[in-house]
């Protein structure tokens, strides 16, 4: 797939932007870009960043690498669900998982939402694989997020109706808007000014120390949507950017996501974003044009939300409780004749070691080779185990269909 995206050093893009209106807004109207050293809240924010870094590192270290990969796969579906839900697009992770397996709904609207979810997950998978390493805050990186997402959207989701004129305008993947936009009470900068503001954005979030970089994720999140570079898709681009920045600064491994917390507290999330648009109140509210106090409040909310999500995921995969939930499911399925009783032995071995070579199946199960292979085949058919080939080791999977049993609360049950 050919990706076309906006880059500051591409002359043709500059020429395209120069023909649209630039009202000459100075980039200083976006200040402050970060919570300043003089802010009375900075100490709290630094404490939160240290707490988040410690908990994120401890959680990832507790997981075997193979379990991390399986969990990251499920987290991508969860992240996609909550990020799209914030935008009013409700597509359950079970239906998202079906889309990843090319199993689409006959309902055109539902199918389009499945395609949208698949596009979102493809971008996050690219990010998790290091596709944005060192570039999440850059103009080119942000544009590529948007382009990769939009390039795979169904045509019906690439059109936006302008509020006043009712004119339908097509979103151009990866390219900045050429029209004025208003989000709530906030009138974004003129389209011709977008390159200047993005260039300033890139400069302000480059080369930060680790603690400052963690704290700055929230500020970058708001300032990006404040610029509103694209005609549509800015919220999801911002959340994917934040995911990428946290992935890099905290080495998260993609095993937790702030989007779940933002989606579950969507009213607070949107209220904080709107409050960050407010002008500076007085001399005690920073030195920029926008309220530093509100930016600090949003940053505290954002970091606490991250910590809450790390704590939640840590509690979900706590070994004893996680194993108990899986074994309870195995017992119930075995009682119904849907699963061999020895299935738990295989899963226990994989939970302990991360993966299980097929040559060790017989000794682990304690039966003949044929019976051991039959138990493994049943688990593979259910999507509980995965393997890269018929001879490759067996690894645990986290199918969305079993999330309500294995990882309750990760997302709502499907009706």
C-alpha cells in the first residue's frame, strides 16, 4: 500500500497549503506547550510520572514475552473499541476479532464499523512493532498515523458534512485540512496556519528527558487536537500518538492502554480537553495564552488514568487469580463435553513457561501421543492456543470471545 503523508520538507505540500487561508495567527497562542517549572502542580505530576513508570515496568517484567505478545493482541482490540466508542462508533471487540478473521456482518453499517476497527488495529500493530519509533511527535509521524488509518477506511467513513453549509467533503488521508473547523466552542487555527503550528508542536516535544516526556504526553495530546490538523480523525490520531509516546517512554510492550480509561471516563476526558482550551485566567495561571492550570489538571487526570489502567491489567493477570478463572472455565466446558479435562495441564505449562514445544505434549499431558495431540487440537480450534505452524510451539491466546470469563471487566459483555 502506498502511503502519502504530509512532511515539512515536501515542497508540493507547502504549495498546496499556501493556497488556503492563513490568518497569520502566532504560534504563541498555543502556549504553554508543557506545564512549566513554576507551576505548583509540577511536583505532583512528577510523582505521578515516577509511580507510573515503576508500575508499568513491574507489570511488563511479570509477563513472559510470549504472554506479552498474546495480551498485546487483545489490548489492541480493546484500545480500538474504546477509542472508537469515544467518537460514537460502537463496535464490540468480539466483532472486531471477527473482522480480523475476515468474518464481516451482512449489515452494511456494521460491516463499515468492522472495517474501521480493522484499520485502527493495523495502525496500532504497526506502532507496537516500532513503526513510529522516535517519530510519534513529528509532523511526518502524525501524518502517517492518519494516512494509514484513513487509507483502509470504507468510503462511507471518509466523508464529513460541514455543519453550516451541509456540504459533504472528503477526508484526505494524511493531508492537512484546507477548511476552517470548529469543535464545540473552539475555533481551530486557520488551515494555512496548520504547518506552522505543527512545526512548533514537533519542536516542543523533541529531546525531552524521560520524566518530562512522560508528563508531556498529556499536553501533546491536547495541543494536537487543539490544532486539529485534519478534517476528521484527529481524536483517534491523538490517542494513537499518545499510545506510541507511552510505548516508547515507558516501554509498555502494548500490554495496557490509556484509551480504556479515557473511554470509561469519556465525560471527564472531554471536559478536561475543553477546559484546556480556556485562556489564561490571571498572573497565577502560567505565562502563556492558554490556561496552564487546566493543562496541569488534564495532565494529572491523564497520568492517574494511566496508573489506574496498569493497576487494572496487573490485577487481571495476577497468576493465581488468572489461573483460577481459566480452570473454572475449563471445568465448566469439560462438564459440557466441549473440552478434554487434561486441557488445564497444557495451559498451566504454557502459563509457567510462555510456550510449549509440541514434542513435550505427551509428557506434560501424561497420556499417549495421540490423546495429547487431540487435546491440543481442541484448544487450537477454540482459539485458546495459537501456533505459527504444525510443528511450532504452542502459545496462549486471549480470544475476545472468552474475555468476559478470563479477564472480566476488560470491556462490556456482548449482548
